[in-house]
C-alpha cells in the first residue's frame, strides 16, 4: 500500500539523511513511500496541502520520523490515513459517516 513521507524543514537539516528512516518505518508496515512531502511549518495551509496530496495519491498512511513533524495535527492526519513514526502509530479514524478512506476509494491520480 502507498504512504507519504512527511518532513518538517525546521526539524531536520538534511532531508536525504531522513529518507532511510522513513523507508524503514514504512517497510515495517508493508507500505511503500510514493512521495515525500516537505514543508516549512510557517507556511500557511501546509496541513491542507498534505491532506490533499494524501487523497490524490490514495495513500494508506503518513510516515514521519516523530509525531513532532506534524506539529500537533495528528487528528487531521488520522482523518485520512494511518500515522506511523519510529516509535508509535495512530490509526485511521476517519472524518465520520459519508467519508471514505482515500486508499479505499480508488484515488491515486496524482
């Protein structure tokens, strides 16, 4: 299944060095990272762009080194996907009736 790696630019100086960590977390959950979303947390609307990208790719999960990389937006992420880090997992909870998990609705056109 597909996953999106996420890296907050304020928490790492070398995105390339973090990629093997994200790949290892993904592999533990039988996931493949199909995109890496990097952002500056000072950017307005970054969380909405992440959720949109996850929907567009039909991602089943978001992979981070640490939950700090989503800056307190764990609930927003788990509305569309599982959230996996090196040490923890928050499972998909959805947004309620009438909403379909992006990985289950045939998305993935990006």
